[in-house]
C-alpha cells in the first residue's frame, strides 16, 4: 500500500515538473509578444513507458507471480519546438525595416568573444545603418548580402525591392542573402530571435519576398497563451493537492503502524 502511495507522489511530481516547464515557455512567449519577428514556442508532453504490474507472493494464486495490468509512471517533456508560422505585418515607413513574406531568414555575421565571427539567422526585420554605412541589427550583427557585409552610401536614398536587391539613388549595390532550410528540426534558437544550425542542416533557396518599410510582428496569440497559462496553473495546483493528500495518507499510515508496535 505504501509503495502505491509513494508511486502516487512520484507521478504527481512528474506532472508538476511538466506543468512548470510549460508555464516557463508560456511566460517567455508572453514576454516576447511584442518582439519583432519572434516565433512562438510550444511544449510536447510524453508519458513514460508503461510498466507491467505483477502480483507477487500472493497465497491466493499459490504464491505464483501474476500479471495484473499496466502502470504508468507519469509524464515528461517530449520536446520544445518552435511555431514558424507567419506573423502580421505593420507598416513603419523606415528604410531598413524589412519584413519577410514567406519562408526564409536574414543571414547575419555575428562577432564572437574570441574575435572571430559566426553565421546566424533571424526573422527580426528591424535593421539600422551605422555611420560607416553598414546595415546591422539592434545588436550590431552585420546583415549579409551576396558580397558579404552590406554597406551603402550614408547620404543616398536606399530602396530594396521584393527580391532583396538594394539600390542607392537608383544604382544597384547588393542583394540580400536569404537562407532557408530543408528541415527546421536542424536549426535551434540562439537567444530569443536568432537561430543557428546544428549538424545535419541542409540549406535551400528561400521562397520569400521582402517588404521594405514593414516589420513582421511576433506570431504569439496573447489570448490563447493566457488561456493556456490558466489551464497549466490549475493542473499544477491539482498536482499539489495530490501530493498533499498522499502525504497525509502516508503520515496516517506511519502513525497507525507506530501505535500497533
């Protein structure tokens, strides 16, 4: 009996850990609901493998072990994945706000602490021009074109067409390097708005259009996230009550045994 109650504590505990992880993901989504280009994260739940429950040392069956059914040991986090669906467009009129319509990512050259640089990707469509004419994101990472770091004349009128071609006063300068991947399972988030590849990633041509003067907002549905937060909170509280109930039963059981002996 006590073994079953201890298993009840463990099962409730795994459920609470699972709901805590879901709550962390939901909170992060809500915190980034106004972040340009942010993509919602989701959590998939997975049950532990069922185990066979066996009755042992029971004189009603001649002391032979007897299978009496399956027993689940609770739940665990299956995976945390990203929803890459398109976010809404907002017109800003800013020259270097470049919303992506379709599948693909901007390519960035990101400096590292050791003085080198790595390639990362983003859907964040807010860029700016430095005093030297380089186009960078809010963290100073360089936007990449077909010739490398994109640099434009600082005093020119910059236009960017839907194919990503960049013109300064009507003269061609460079073309945005847009990257897409065969399988998004082979890219992972780096921070909230950057992505990096993992082993096995395969690049392909991006099928997208560039909208100058627009930003792509996050695809977070705030109402849905709030409803999910309430659901998760109630599930967590239910797990707490289960643990309190089982703990009380164990306490009563131990006290009863103590009185007998």
